[in-house]
C-alpha cells in the first residue's frame, strides 16, 4: 500500500505543479489575470507550488526504500516524470483545446513509459 500512496501523492502533487506552471496561461487567456504584473503571477504560482510541495515531499519520503518504501531514488524520479507528463497531457487536452498532440509526442511518451518498465527490471 505504501507504493500506492506514494503514487497517489505524486499525482496530486503534479496536478498542483501543472497548474502552478501553466495554469496562469489559461487564466490569462480567460482574461482573469491578464492585467497582473509578472511579480504577481510569480507569487500566485509560488503559492500553488507550496501545495505541490506539501504532497511531493511526503510522497518521496514514504516511497523511498531507505524509509521503508518500495522505490529507489531513481525509480521515484522516473515515476514522477511519467506522472508529470501524464497530468500535463490531460491538462493540455482539456484546458488548451487548440494544442494538438502529434505522433512524435505520443512516441516520446511511449519511450518514457518504457523507461519506467526498464527501471523496474
């Protein structure tokens, strides 16, 4: 169950991370924050990133093999990257309808999934 909780926390963390990094672009498109100064956007994103860290740090802490978790440090990082790209892909498809995925994007994603496979071999 520790592995499941680790992955769940990483998913939640990456939802916050994706919104902190790219959500302001959507909010700007929606004319909600288009007049904000750059420093205001940075502070806004940092506040969201604080929530990301509140999930990311515990995920790494409980998932790390030296703390009783099932994953090595490298495995945690590769899992996090695949989750990050998965969350980003879903976010992009739903929030930025004009963005289209090409065959090479899908091929790159498959390579990342294969990286996870080889990481656990």
